[in-house]
């Protein structure tokens, strides 16, 4: 709950409802007033600014007596951490722990060859994908190829020799693992927003594939791409028309359904 929220009847009823469902209630930048005091009866965590509005011990003891967990915000030096801990805080947030950093090794965009990426996704959905074609499409995106090689050479594979050939990497990963890996790498595009949307896109694609396997046995292969491409404009950052027209290897039915999202609902839902 933000600091601007007061404990009126409507708010208290809503908090009571969500707590009954097992949710934890936290009060952000809480300031104790007559209007906010009722919120304490439902709060599990109270977050207090120890830098700009340091709490006094009497307030802290009042919260602790209610069984509330205290979170110290803006803990920037060890002295502030020690003070907050001694007062009874058990959760801490601030630069004392770490400052945000940009890691150059992952700070690149993989979106310079969208056409090849979409053709690669399409090829991976085929029941018997052409490994030579997969290799050719992978090397058209150097950053993507590097990520695939990094994955296959990670310690979990216990390889005696480093894999440096894209063909070796494709064969070693296998079609299913390669499909999952490439789909995530292409669609997340190093974008936090895309990582939030990706599960929705994959769920939609899988739903289409499973429904097509049940109801459209003669034409089920394009179904995964139909579902995936229905969100491609958001994930890839370009109009849907460009996504599909740049990918001549996509089945005509996939292009048609992807350009008409309303029809997707009628066909599969």
C-alpha cells in the first residue's frame, strides 16, 4: 500500500479480503496518523525511510508490539544498518548492499535480423527440422549464436572439449532444448518488459498447438507459430505485418491468422 492511502472503510474491506486469500500486506513509506492508524490492524510489513524520515524508537516499539515486521528503506551506510537492526528492523533495502550495475556482456540487442530470427522460430516448429537450415539461420545472428554456444558449453554439460561448431551445438542440445532456448532468447530481447510478456506469449502458443492437435489434425503444425506471432508485434517491436511478410518460410495459414487476431480467437478459443 502506498503512503497516500488512508484507512477508510472501503480500503479496510479490500485489505481484509486479500488477506483472507493468503496475501501479505505491506505499507510503503508509512507515516502514522489518525487516518492511517487503522491500516496497522491488517499490516504484515511496514516500510520506513531511515534516511530522510528516521523513525523514533517509540514508533518502532509500537509497530513491533503489534507483531509487524519492519523494513528499513534507504540503508546506504553500515551505521544506518546497525541502527535499524538494533531498533528491531529485520528487512533492509538500500545502497549499503549494492548499487545497480550494467553488465556489458549482456547489454546488447538481438534484434538486427528479425527476418532470420522469425524464420528460425518457424523452422524449429517443424516436426522434422532441417539441421543444416537451423545452422544457417543461427549464424545469421552472431549474438544469438554466441548465446547458444555459451549455453552448450556451460559446466552442467560436463564436456571434455569445448564446442565451437554451431552444428555440434545444435546436435548436442537437441531439437526440443534448442527450440525452448532460441524462443526465449529471441523474444526476451534483453528487455525486462518482454520477460513479463514472454510467458503469456508461450502459453498462448502452446494452447493453440494443443487445441490444434485435438481439433485440427490435418493442419496442426502452424498452430504454435500462430499463437506466438499473435504477440510478435509487441515482443519484437514492429508491426505484425512486417513480422510475417519478412518471414517467407512461415506457412501461409500462420501469416493469415497472425494478421487477423480476431480470427485467432474464433479458430482456437
